[in-house]
C-alpha cells in the first residue's frame, strides 16, 4: 500500500501472472486494510500515464483481514530466500515467484498430456499401492500390513492386504501389462522413493511421466520419442508461459537452458565412451569412477558439462547396474539396451529401456532376485502372446528444475517431502 495525499495505491494479486494496481480515495479505505489481507474491490480499469492497467476503485471491502503479528512470515516490500519460504509451505504460493512456478508446472502438465494424446497414447491410471518394487533398489515405502485400529488408536491388528504392500516407485510394470492389450500407453502420477537423501535433487514423493511403447524393436525409437516429447513440451511452455518464465530472476539462464532442449538433437554416447571421458579427466573429479558401476552425480554433471551443457543419452549400460527388466544386447549378455538421459543442472532426468522379452533370460534374472513367485504374472506376459515393448520415465520435477534453472528440487513442487520432512 502506498498512501498519497488524497488517494491510496495498493496492489492486488488474484493468482494470475500480473499484479493489479488499485487506486482509491483515501476516505474509502477500510481501517483494517493491511498488507496480506483478502479483499473484494470494484471499479473501472484505466490505462495510466505509464501505460499500465490500473483499477480506479469505487469501493474496497476486506474479506479476511491479516494480523501482521510475529507469526505472519512476510513483511511488505521484502523478498525472501527459497529456504525461508520452504518453512512456510502454507503461505509459499502467495509469493509471485512460486505462483509463477505453479502456473508453469500446470502448463507443462497440460502440454505433456496433449503430446501423448496427439500421438495416440492412452493414459493409464497405474496404482499407488502395489506389491512390487519395480526398480528392485529396496527404496520402497512399506505400507504397514496392518489395518489401523481406531479403538486402540494403534496399527496392530489383522493384516490388511494379506501381503506386503508398498507405495509405487514406478508404474512401469503395470504399463507393460496395458501395452500388451492397448498399444501405446502412458501414465503421469506420483511415485515414491525412500532414498535417504537430502540432496537438492531428490524427493521422497515426485511425479513421473512414463511411457510404454508397443511393438518397439529398437532403443532408438524410444529415445527419439522421448526427445521429441521433451522438445515439443519445452517449445509449448516457452510460448505459453513467457511472462511467468520471465519472473525467474536470471531469464538468460532460463532461455539458454531451455534452448538446449529445443535447438539440437540430443547427443548419444555409450557407457564405455562415458567411462573413457571420466577416466581421462579423473584429476578433475572428487569421486572415483569404477567401471561396471553406476555414475555418481558428480560424474553425470561432469559429462553434461563436457558435452557443452547439452542433453545427452548414455546407452549400453552394464547389466549389473540396471534393473532386471532391461533387455540385454543380442551380442553381449552383460550389457543392456537401456538409457539414461542427462541434462544440465541436474544430471539424470530420465531413464528408459527395451524390456527383456526372452523368457529364459527373464526367468534367470527373477530367480536370482528370488522374485520368481512374486513376479510370476510378469513372466506370463512373455509366455502368452508377447510383443516387444520399451519405454521410459521422466522425473517431472527434475525436468522443471533443469528447464527453469532451479537449484533445489524442493522448490518445484507445492508440498515437497524429503527425509524427516513431511509437513502439512
Ligand atoms: O530411472 P528411474 O528409476 O526409472 C524408472 O523408474 C523406470 N521404471 C521408468 C520407466 O522406464 N518407465 O526413474 C525415472 C526418473 C529418473 O531419471 C529421475 O529423473 C526421476 O525419475 N527420479 C527422481 N526424481 C526426484 N526424486 C527422486 N528421488 C527420484 N528418483 C528418480
Ligand atoms: Mg535411473
């Protein structure tokens, strides 16, 4: 609020990208109109001498006043760090920057669905509760196998599902079921990982965009589709959300980061080639690289930087570092036809593969993992009328992070969850 001699100016924010300046006669301002209050106002829109639209208000009514006591976390005209705002998740969306983030997030969602629909994919609602750990990394949240007893206020009692249930880490196995009846399918929903990592790149609950493509014989087809999806969605969002994107402080970063998704074909290198680059440059690296191991975050970020900060696919991974479902190379059983897509600022944003369709090889892998009973149904998919499929999963928040140059993934989602923090 800015009080002049005869009139008062104040800004209102209705959840759209622009703040509207309101002008009202001093005598018409209610006493309890303070910073932070909710108002209803009526008037005439006017183009002022600075060529800005303002509202010449006839009246203003305070709907919900705002006690500016010690507990209210904001003061007028102050800006706050991301860390500070994260402490107040129930108020964070009132800041302009987070409002912009939410609108951009919404537009990206819409663009993703649109792209899939235009390409004749069917959306499948894969379950949140499941009995399988798709990635086999043991990072599942177990849902207590006991029903909650209201009377004793405890979770002891009879087994609810009769078997262990988890929160899903990926909808892939369910999509594989559907691809064998429906053709190309996708899902876009929450996934959960109990990784004990407080890093700026991990959430315990995040959204994943997953596609499973039917009658797919080569990894290249999957990578091409994934690349086209990312390019198309990025182009759409840059077009639609220009005003919100410009709210992000360093617009140059945003534009240059985003251009990397839109301008050139993504680089493709093999794991072996990546290993050579890391080996040659080991003096610049803190974490040692060991062949046949997965890449550390430092390795991923180094490789992207080495590639001029352009997105890059890494293919032909050692079988031992990837999940059981990836199809091995025809000429080399120790390597799989899988990829990781790395991108600037975050490293891996997407993982995908062709799925193993050789029933004997799959059976051996499941036996080794003692999953032959639990995933008997998965084996049956190969036995009865199988088709070759493959797909990928994009970490939605990691994509937003890389697109907008956001340092911490917790600032890409309205209500972030991470170890020791499940607020609200
Ligand atoms: O590489 P991931 O583990 O692949 C899968 O889950 C496959 N089943 C997907 C498929 O083929 N349908 O996970 C996919 C992506 C990662 O590349 C990463 O971007 C993101 O999910 N991701 C996370 N994002 C935020 N927080 C975490 N803890 C994440 N873990 C994975
Ligand atoms: Mg992965």
